[in-house]
């Protein structure tokens, strides 16, 4: 296959509509513009409402992104969350559990803005867990099992 052989699929390309080329073409006389009026004579800009106050002037102005942007979550961070119970069967005692290791072993699919460890489940193995945030119950369970919780 060569670049010269490439063709668009059938039906993807259309012939240009040639208007105003005589009555026999089917698009003669008014050239598909209808009869008389502003639209037949000149181009009307988008948003023009025939002299009525247009929508963009009827609505109030909203300037900047204040509290509403925060309320909408436009600056929200998304963390990958994992419970301590999911660490139990997957890692040997003494392992240093990092966000990269969790992604590598496919425990977590996407880290997003960081890793958050939550306290659901039980942990009996001493693990060194490195994450961006720990809930208080998760930190307590990791330390009770003889491990350490390190904030990155």
C-alpha cells in the first residue's frame, strides 16, 4: 500500500452544490434562498434575531470563576483510593508499598492526583505504605500491624 493509493470510503465525499446556474439545474433563479427578504439579499450574522434584543445581551454577564467554580468541582482533585484490606493478601510482610507498585501490580488502575489509603478491612502484615493521604483509621491499622504509614 502506498500513499498514492489511499482513497476516502464511498459516500464520504460529496459534490459541491452549484447554485444560480440556470433553471435546468434545479437551483436557478433564487438559488435556494427563497423569495425576497434580508436572508435572500445578504448574509445574516450568527445570533442575529431580526432586531430583537439578542440572547447574549438579554442574559446577565458572568465574570470570572468565583465560588461557583469551586462548587462545580472545576478544581477538584481526584485521588485513587484503596482500603487497607486490599493490601493484606497481595504483599509479603516487610514490603514497601508505593503508588507505582500498586499500578504495576494492577491493584490501582489510575493514580490521578495521588493515592489515598482508607481504613476498611483488616491488616495483619507489617507493611511500609507510602501514599499522599491516610485516613486516621488506616494509619492506626497499619501501625497496629507493625508497619509504617509514610506521607509522600
